[in-house]
């Protein structure tokens, strides 16, 4: 290998492989520097009540609530937007309070009551907030809509002032990249008045 071919990534792969062989001389390492080893995964039993159904799960202790909902329970309505708690697309309710599910570990919610966007409707009957979003066209691409609706639904039970600015402040953790804010505001206001 010439010096030009030795970049940072190759150097780190070679160094990791050399270190592993030195520390574990009796273990056969195939692709040691490029494939992650599963030996560090710690699984933990958790009971999650999601949308009224109790699920007994074995989950990786590092798994977020968002990833557990999407990957293990196949509830794809909760969206992974930024994965840093900045956009609100992953908002769910935990024991009645809104939570960014990308910022919390699933093991922290053993026994908690979790509601996702799929749990708001009663069969074919949309929740009042879901119906208001449809009526007021409170979405464009729709990616942020589940998180917007979950936050707006939680807002109904939170101390939030009566003005438009109060509603905007209470919804400020949810970003709509399409800019459907006037329609979202109209939807929230219509449900608050009823």
C-alpha cells in the first residue's frame, strides 16, 4: 500500500485490527476492523403499553423509544426527522404528556402508557384534532403532521394562553419545513373553541 492509498479510515481500520489481535491473540478475527461486533449489546425485558395494548419486549438498552416503536412494534406513524429532538416529528404521549421519542430510551418507559398517532383515532373515527387538520389543510408533505397533531392534542390539556402567539409558543417544538403554520394554527384554534 502506497502512502497515497493510506487514508485516515484505512489507518484506523488497520490500527483497530492490530489492537484486537494483540489483546485477543487466540480469537479469529475476520473483518474485525469493518464489521461491528454484537457482543456489547445488552438486552432488557420491558413492558410497554402502546395505544392500549401491552407489549412484552426484549430491547437493546440503548434503543430509543422512537426506534422501538418503529422497528419492533411496526408503528411507522411516529416519524424520525432530525433524531436530535429539534423538529418534533417523533412526538408521542407518555402518561398523557408529550415527549420527543428520539430523546428517551425505551427502557425508561417500562409500564408507562404510550400513545402514538395511530392511537388517537377510535377505529375509523378521527380524533377532533386529526379531523381539524384535515378540515383546515394543516399539512403539505405530511412528514411532520403526526408530531404536530400529537403536540396539538397535548396542548389542549396544558396551560396555554388564549392568543395566537400563545399557541405558536406552545407548538414551537414542532417544525414544518413546508410552512403550513397558518393552517396548523387554524386547526388548533378550531378545536380549542369547541
